[in-house]
């Protein structure tokens, strides 16, 4: 049995942030830390004091998880990014709320003396023999200390205080991983120790000015006297009183939930999976009494998306995804009397179809939309149809007329929209076969339920409502959330995308609501969209014109189940430890990488036939590298062990912090099932006869920094894990255990 702890963190939005730029605005982004390890970075929202991110992460947590912190920073093109503030939540604060934390939280200032990190390795004991009694404090080493100097390191020493006396260790220069190996002794007074404590503080020594605080830890003296203490201890900041900063730094809206589960080996979940698939495989049962029907009833609105995702992936693994959707759709149709309300709610059927499209159709979405979306981002054209929002003073030659802005905007929108519609209606053969099969069954069910001629439009809308309103339009509106772009759009591009998304929604609604309601200024697009509606109907007819095949074999996207399928690919820079002694700036070579669940492979270019490979089962650690190591930022390392037991390290440099975390997550996830992973590694490199991180002279010296297994799971692209998915569904069904029995 494996106990898993995961954290679902949604960085929603910020408000009333302070202006950090001379323009009176800021370019905010967030960094998410779990116990001082950076695990995620949102996109930057340009020129906004009230940014919306809407980014969600599911994080596997280490066993000793203590706290979550979200920092808000202002991105600067020149110089260091400005820190705006942070929100910190302890494990106790998060777990105290059964449904998690979901609220606005005021940003607190970032005080360097409280931004401590790392651990210290100590041994404390009082020998039984001898008079007077002596407390011995063996300061062995520390790791992952905060860098306080411009070089990215520190000059740490330890200060130990007990019984009114203070002693210090030697200073270890230029390292975040000091080895002291010193024993400090304190003579204990006669009598009971009472409430006396031993305090160990770590400081960064500075030749000029005051020393910088690096963290502290305390131990009750009576505990040490009765029971010797040895181990690694997390360094903590100075105690501080919680104060309200009056919202001066703005606020951050977070949704955070801690989920703890005990996941059994996969065979234990087979009866549950059989129970869930029973109504599909044996359709003669009363529909209301099936496990699927009860699961639908007990699933609350806030957890429906999670349940839908797990259901879709389990049934994909069984080759029964299309029959699952057919079953849920048939139940919803039976409850629907007005075809105009069909699939409008976030029912389990609607959410399941939506998640199904994202799981199996994301590569298809990218192929259709990415070229047009990239062009819109690159061109940054000014587009506006709403007279109340038009900027008529943009020209150097004077003000522009409202009619000129409207006409030029219409021409641009027609061009972009025409390219999007062309790409969609020409994508029939690119659409995954399993999606086409699902839509064919969906249309058949709708035609059975609403057969009259007056409801002819419903057979089109039932598909376009999903494909356009829940798939194409949201991806155009927020390309970042569908991995179409690495960054959110700037305000001008965002407005163009919003107008295009509205137009796509109108096409998905078959043009019935265009120019009505609160936005009559959209009416000029009506003449453009009506021909598009006709083409889209023909596209939907072609989409469902597929042969009736079995729902399983040949329909499941290979990327979900084929170990050799590429998980991630792209150009990176690499070097292997122990290579030629070139200057660091010349040591990295540009290579094209492919990652599958079998191996990380790379070559000079995608077409190059000679390739190097690191088998995934050989991987023993996947970690970041200290920035000062190669005078390059964004470097990660993969430590692999070959068949002969030899360790080899490959260093990989990414273009940005975002790309670094994406590759870290992907490689860690691919190797997450590996055994014999290393507990420690070196975040530096072995150069000039010593490790650059801890200064140890032996190349084979044990790692000075602990390794991490925290993994950010992609909501749609994470590999199928039937046991974990079944455990989630079991938790929901347990709420209705008596009824199910």
C-alpha cells in the first residue's frame, strides 16, 4: 500500500497590486514553492494591477511536507525582478479546512530574515558519566542554505547558545552546503534543566556590515538529557507576530486543497472497475441502481470535473470510453424535456465529454489552432468593435474616426476568423477517430430523443456545443491554459482573442444569438458568420460519417498507453560531466530531445539518425543545478546508473525558468516508478579537484543536497494511473456505501 499526499493549488487572480514600473503598472507573475523548493511558475500578465492567471497545479508532496508559499513578482526585462509580496499557508492551515482554502488572502511583505531554507545535521547528547555534566553538540553539516551573497553562495557558520553561554563554529567560505564536523561542549548547572532550551542558529558571515541570518532550530534541554538527538532538522525563521498589512500590497486569490489517500496495488481495484463497467458491459440492469448512476448522484459540483477526468481515463484503459459517454448522455437526455437546455449544465455527462476531448484531443487542438494563434500573438494588431472601448488617439497623424477603427477591426477579425474556420472545417481527417465515434453516437442519441423536424438544429448543436463552446473557443480565449502558448496574452492581443472567442461561440450556437442582448456592436460580424455556420454544419456531418467500429482497439490515442510514444520534445542545450575542459559558455551543445516513458533521446536535429539515449529505468536523480555552477541559469541534471553500476551525469540547459520546470516535471514523472533513486546529489559539478557546491575533494563523495520527488501533474496529459484514479472514485462512492450495497 502506498500513501500518497497531493496538493491541488489553483492560482486564480490578484487585485490591487502596487505599481512597480514607471508606467504606473506592473507585469506580475507567481512562483509556487513547496517547503522552499520552487515547483511552479505562472505566466506573466503584462501591464496589470489586477491580473488573472487561472493556472492549476496538482503536486505530489514529499512525506514531510510543511508549507506552501506563493510569491508574486514583477517581471523586469532589465535587472532583477521586483518581489511584490507572498502568501504562506502551513500544512495545518490547509488541512484544517475539509474543502480546502478558497479565498482572497492579503499579500505579506518578503523579509529576507524570514526567507530561510535548508536543513542542519546535528547530534546532541549528554554523557551519563562525568561531573559536572556536559552537553555535547556535534554540528556535522548543513544543506540547501539560502544564498546571501552576489556569487549565489554564502559563508555559513553556526552559533549555539545554551545555559547563558554561546559558542560558534568556523566559517566555511563560498558554499550553501557547509561541512563543520565540530563538537561544542556546554557545562550544565546542577538541578533540573527546567524550560531551558538549546538554540542553534546559522549565519552568513560578512566582512563588511552585519551578518545575514540563515535559520535556526531549538531543542528543549530536558529532552536531550533523557534521549540523545540526531538527524536532519529543518531551519526555521525567527518567530514573528502575525500582523495585518492593511492590504497595502494587494491580495491573491488561491484555491488550495490537500488530498491524502492510501493507494492499494492495482489488482485490489479490479472489483470496483468491474462494478463501474458493469452497466456498459451488461446493459440490462435497472439504470438507477448502477454504481455509475450512484456515483453521478453523490458527486458534488466542485468535484465533478475531477470525477469525470478519472472516469474517462479508467474507461479509456478498458477500451470503453465511447460506451461510457453514450451511457451518461443517454441518462441526461432522458431527464431533458427542452432541447434548448441540452448539455448547458455542468452535469457529469457534460464534464465527461469535455474532459474526454481534452484527454484525447489536445494534439488535434494544437494542430488546428496553433498557427493562427501564434500569428495573432506575433502581429499584436489593434482590434476593437465596442464604441465604448475604442482608443481613437492612437495615430501620430491625429485622432482616428470610430468608423475607421470599426472597419479595420472588422477586416482583421474576418481574416483571423476565416483562417480559424478554414482550419477547423478542413480538419475532419485529423480529428482522432475515437472523438468522431463519440460524436456519432451522441448525434444518434439526440435524434432518437428529439426526432421531429422542428428540432433538426439540435443534432448539430449537440456536437458544436461541445466542440466549439467547450473546446475551440476556450482555447482561443486563453491559449496558455491549453498549452498553446507559454505566456498569457498582453491586453491588446487578449482583446483580439476575446472577440474571436465570442465569434466562435456564436458559430457554435449556429449564429442564433449573434447581435442580440448586451452586445449589439457584435452585429456587423453577422454577415461574416452566417456562411461559416453553413460550412460548420457540413463539417459536423463529415465528422460523424465514420464506420461503426468497436469502441476499443485502434481508437485510443497511442500517447496514453504506448511506452515509446513521445511525451515531450524540443531543442535544449546539453553537456556530459567529465567532458573536455572547455569554458562553461562553450561547453553546452544544442541538441533536439525526445522524452518517452522508455528513454530520453537526443541528437543534433530531429532528422539526424545518430542518437544518444538515457534509458528511463537507469535514472537515479533529476534535479536543478545551482545557477553559479556553469554561469548559466535554468540548468538541470540527470544522474543515471548504467548496467555496471557506474553513475553518469548529464547537464541540460533550458531557455527559460518555465521550460526548466516543464522538463523537470516531465522527466521526474517518467522516472517516478524507478527504484533505487538516490536520496542525495550534488547541485554543483566536480571541477578543479572538488565539488563546486560543498567543496568536498572526492569525486565519489555522497551528495550534499537531498533529492526531490515533487511532481506537477498535468491535468490532461499525465499518464494513466488506474489505481490512483479508482481510489479517488472509491472515496466518492464510499459516501453512499449503504445504498450501493
